[in-house]
């Protein structure tokens, strides 16, 4: 019997009752006998892990034939072994059976014929046709097989290892090792001829498949394994081919995107320190599905033994003085959305310092005392610890740096540094120092002293605030987390929140406020996540709904798919032009080409919010109307600083003009007292926050007058233009309520 309740379907029935047989042929090659073919690190491990995951998922299917060939297996991944196995399966399979063939290793193009060849252990590069498994031969062997459902998973376009320092392999890649274009075309032709054929490739055209050492797998197969172990199961526990594809597709893209978020922040730190070694971002890898006319394909049932007794996410929140209600709110959100096991302390005069130190040690060293999962079918999660300390920093008379949580509760910096170095988990450490006055310099010293170096997983965030803003930092922590957590359970796919993305949001949230923010981030072994990504699948969800989870709501029927796709691709200037076109269309100002106050005040909320959410989402909080609104709120002022000009045109006009200039300087629209030409806007990763969308839907008055010359007519024109901007900000605020 199946371990969970399953919907009634022919596919599950014939497999569960044993009427149909599931044939699995799994191949993984690490080491090649020919030194001309680069060796891989994780293809054999991919094959081994996938076999274990498939075995667990298909435990309820009595008729199953599994054939495994990899470097560590009894049967080696040699050409004759694979060819013989395929012929045996083709001869024995019945029409109601399902055949799945998986390959992880190098795929190459034969130079003279341009045929795609899967490289096996004994393949020779100079004689690919005779020593490798030709893709056409594989397809012909499957064609000879009567099984109506045939599944092909190929992780065959390897380029090598990725690290969390950037992509390796900057030397030119052998074109023979990138057969994705030919793979796609051949498999499309095969799918068009046979309805029961389902192919899944690790990457799309012009891409390559990457191994991530921190995952100990290729990224594509890593998420295949996780999906088969239950994460891709629908609400009734069924793991179906389409559901698994959607899971792998989203998770692969999300992982590389998270790695890029982290890399961008690391590069930002490097630039701030004057370092020249800036790492390039990771290239895209988009799993590709090729299928036509196939119905439901069941791959397995969610195993009933996927729950580990370990809890790899531990958090400790210690609140000293002054007390803050937000610290308790932080604890709750870390537990509900972050999946942390929480321990919350409110330190008082009766709290022994020894108990506080034990609590910190228990949190930081929790992984050292945990047993690894006894179940071999489980993928071990990366452990993460979150430590929040709210208190004051001081130096003793002996010159020792200490963190004071209460009068008698003192943590020495040297002691805390020792515990961090003993910690084996990813670290997110936050020091909140309200009531700080002249302690900013020493706080920077704390960040420098607590850094563990380049071979660790560590995020340090510290803030020093004056008494007038003593609650602002912890409130900002909660507010930025809430923005992600509130829609967390409402979407089918949620990518979570990385530490890098969180820091970026905090930088924006605290800009223009008298709070000193310092941070350090380095992750050489993996992506540090505050909220891990979650995937929720509905059994009756369509493919389009699962793959496109954006809310593209419009009151007037606007199609936002083009804008979404441009933003997804990071084509900021093209997306900005599309935004201008859509804004004018929504307001029915296409002929006039500019929006006025009346059209802004009555702009449809659904459409304004849709545009804003798309910009914020795909820029990871860097761009969007709401981002610009927060920048404006941090700099707006109602008093002008030019009394002579105020007498001529009024203080309100002077204040508006000066705020406009400050805003334009902040978001990168101006440089050295002049407006930047639109085509010269910064579209790189270090573009200022809020630079897009550019307000091209307003009439650009400074094109008529030189704004750098503060004449009265120029100031009035600028003030008039800025009031349009303020009206837009006010409208987005109204619409978001």
C-alpha cells in the first residue's frame, strides 16, 4: 500500500498494483580514461543520490527494475554495459511500462558529423562515434522499446565546478562540450513523433550545467533529488513528472539568483575596501523540458520517512536594555517564516551571566552536538544559527571591549569571537546598540574583530543609534522581514530571503537616518538564507500558474508579460521604456505622451501596484516606485536654504526644487550638477537604488532650461515637475494601503 493517500488515476493504479513495471537506467561518469576529456567531481554522486531518491519515492511500486552505472558502483559506466542494458530493457518491457534513462556526464559533438555523443567511462575523444553512446542510437534503442511512457533526463552539458567566489573556467570552453543546441533540436524531433516521450535537460540552449561543491552535486540533479524526496509532491503525495519539472526549474533558477545576490554584496564590500578583484556573476542555467502530447506521468509517491529529527536552524534573541517590543516580534517572525527553533531571552538584573553565556554557546555550537541523519535517503540541510544581541558596547578600564546586556551581564568580545570560531554552522550575527553616542568607531572594530575569514559562512550586521532613534534599527529588522513574510504563504513559489538581499533592504530602509550601519558577508560554501525558499504545489494547478506566479492584475486589461520578461532578464533600460509605454496607455495619454496631475491622482491602483511589484521583485528591492518613495521620505524637507530666491518665487518652490535635485543625485539621474542623458544611465550591478523606473512619462522641463543655473524660472519649472513626482509617490502609498 502507498504510504499516503493518493488520488485515483490509471498511472498510479498500474504501478501500485504491479500491473506495470518501472524500468530505471541511471548512469553517472566522473573519471574518464581519455585524459582529453575533463573529469567531473559529482556526476557519480549525482547518479548515486538520484538512485536512492528514486528508490525511496517508488517504494510503493512492487514491479521495479533498477540498473545503476557509476564510478563507485559494481557495474561501471562503460559503453558495452549501457548498450547491453538498454537492449535488455527494450526486449523485456511491456506497453504499459515506464522507462526512465538518466545520464550525468559530458556530452560532446563529433566534429565531422556534428552528432551528439554521451561520453562514457571508456569513450575516446578522437573516436567519439565508435566509443561513445550516440544520442541517435539511444533514441533508436528506446524507439524499439514498446513501453508507452519513456522519460529521458540528461545532465550532459557540464562545464565544471562553480564556487561561491564566482564562476570558474574563464578560459575558452571547448565547443565540443556544449551540445545543448543540437540536443534540443534532436529531442524536439523525437517528441513530435512519439506522444509518450518526455525529456528533461539540465540547461537550455547556449547554457551549460554546473556543479556546486557546496551542494556536493550538480545543481540540476541536486533539486531532482530533493523533489523526489517529497518537496515536489502535490497535496496528495504524488510526484508527477510535470510537478517535478516545475520544482527543479524554479529551484535551479532561484539558487543561482541567490548566489548572485550574495556575490553582488561581496563585491560591494570589496569595492568599499579598495580591492580590485571583483568576481563575475554566475551564468544562467535554465532546465529545459521537451514533451508533446503526453498525459500524466507518475514518478513516485512522497516517502513517509523524509522528516529528520535534527533541527538545522537555531536562533537566539537576547534583549538587554533598553527593552523593545520589536525584539519579541523578531523572534516570532524568525520562527514562523524562517523556520528557526527560537530561544528568546529578556535579560534582567536577576539573570546570571553564566546562563546567558551557556545559551549563546548552545545556539552557536548546536551543530557540533547534533547527530547526522541516520536515514541515508535524507539530504542533509545546511545548518544555520541566528544570534541577535541588544545592548551597549563599551571598553573596560583595562581597554577590553565588552557588550553589556545588563549591569551585571557582560559579554567579552574575545569570548564571543572564540565561540564564533568554534561554530560549525552558517552564522547570522546581529549586534543592536541603541543609545550609542560616540561608540560608532568601536562598533566598526567589533565587525572587524568578529570576522572569521574567507573560508567561512558568516553574515555580521551591526548598528549604532542615538537615543532619539533607539527603536528604529530593530523595527527596521522586523519591517523588512515582514515584507517578505506576509505574502510567504500566498504564492505557489516563494524564493525566500537571502542575507544579502536583507542587507540591501536594510541599507535602503536606514538611508538618511542617523544610524550607523556596518556589515560583513562572506559565504564560500553556500548561500546564507534568513528565510529558506518554499514551494507549494496544488494538485489542480495548471503549468502556467505554477511557472508564472506573478500577480499581473490590471483594471483596464493591460498585458504585463513583456514587462515581466524584460525584468526577469535584467534588461533595465528596455523594461523602463516598456513601463513608460504602459503608464501612458493606462492613463490614456498615448497621444499627449505625458502624464499630468489629474491622471496621476486617478491612476488605477491595481496597475500601479502591479508595475511596482514587478520592478521590486526582479531587481531584488533595488528599483521600483515604492523604493523611490522611501528614498524621497528620507530626504524630503519643507524649508529652502536660499532666502533670496524664496522671496522671488516662494519658499515652497525653493524647497521642492532643492529636494528634486537631492533626489536626482541620490538615484543617479544627475552627476556633477547636470542631468545625465537617458542612454548613459547606469545599468550595471552597482546602479544606485531607485534609479528605475525613470520618469519618462513626465515632461522633462530641464531640457528647455539649464538647471545648474539657479534662475527663478528654472527653479519654478523644477518645482512643478517635482510635484508630479510627489503625486506619484502619494498615489503608490494610497494604493498600497
